[in-house]
C-alpha cells in the first residue's frame, strides 16, 4: 500500500493533511499503517475517510485533532451528497 498512489480524492485529502503536520517523510508510513489496520488499499468514500480519521484520532497526541478534522470533513461531504 502506498499512501501517495491510487488517485483517490479521499486518500489525497488525508495525505495532504498528514504531510502538513508530520512532513512528507513520516506521513506515508502512518497512512499505510492505518490503511492496513482497516484492511484497505485506498480510501474510496467519505465513509472510509471518516473511519481513517477515527483510527488516526485514537493514536492520541496531536494526531487526535487531525483525525477529528478528517472525520468532520468526511461528514461535510456526506451531508452535501444528501442535499
């Protein structure tokens, strides 16, 4: 699993946020770990982005608010899709 491959807009959102906080060297490893934990190769929906954010938030520290922000962003996309 490669965090920066696949062309998924949902994975791109997660990757960009994590790279801003963790840097481009560390972010891919964290992303790959979480994708592996979730049994996913990429993020294909806002629901999967929310699950990713939830798993990231569980890691605690400064990753907690970052995970929460991904969950909020996913929720906003889900809400827009229903309107």
